[in-house]
């Protein structure tokens, strides 16, 4: 056993397969589409004549989703191999690892802000004002949608950055 290993048990072989990577990408897409569907469903039902309440989904309800989407784009634009490095080097990369870590932190901060904003909108707009269940769904859909975007982002980033024994990285 290698002395550089942290844990005693080896990593399972199925974790590095191309099938697992593909399944992770499809699962992330399904989570994202389900989250977006929940938010669109709440928005369309809120403007329907069947709603019957004074509560409607407005642009304020979409702002947390916009921040979560920006976090998704930022996080999945970072290559995992860029995160490993020891600061500044004289090879000309000028601290790419440090910059990538800062950008990754900004992406996770945007996603956390989106989720916190969804909870805030749900509580301040629907719970405090005493919305009953059909109208309370608008706030719940905002929170669940942002959590789904956050979960799909993590699943996509992990599955895209899995290392495979048969993957070749060609760079010019």
C-alpha cells in the first residue's frame, strides 16, 4: 500500500469508469431540468386564473435562481486540474491555481447566495405574510429549485472531472 494514501480502503473501480461519468452528467442534467421545471411551474400557476390568491411570482422570485445559474456556469467552467498547484511558479503560469481557487470560491458563493436568497424570498414574501398552501408553493418551489441547481452543479462538476485511465489530454 502506498504511503501517500489518506485512507486505508482503495477507491472503487466503478468510480473511474466512463459509464459512471456519463451517468453523472445525465443525472446532473435531470436535476437541473427538474429544478427549472419547478420554478417555471410555480411562475405559470401564480399568474393563472386558478390561483385565486393575492400572491404572484415576480422578478424578485427569479433573482436567486439567476445567482444560482451564474454559480453553475462559473463552477463548471473551472477545470479541476487547474486547482492543484502551489501558488506562484516561474514557469509562466503566474499562479493559475490561486486564481482558479478564487473563481471557484466566487462560484460557490454565488450559489450559496442564490440558495440563501431563495430561502429569504420564501420566508419574507410568503411565510411572514401568511400565504396558504397553494400560494406557499411559490416560495417552496424557489427554494427547492435553487437547491436542485446547486446539487446538479456539484454532480456535474464531480462527474466531468473524474479521471479515467483511458483519457488523454492533448494540448498544443
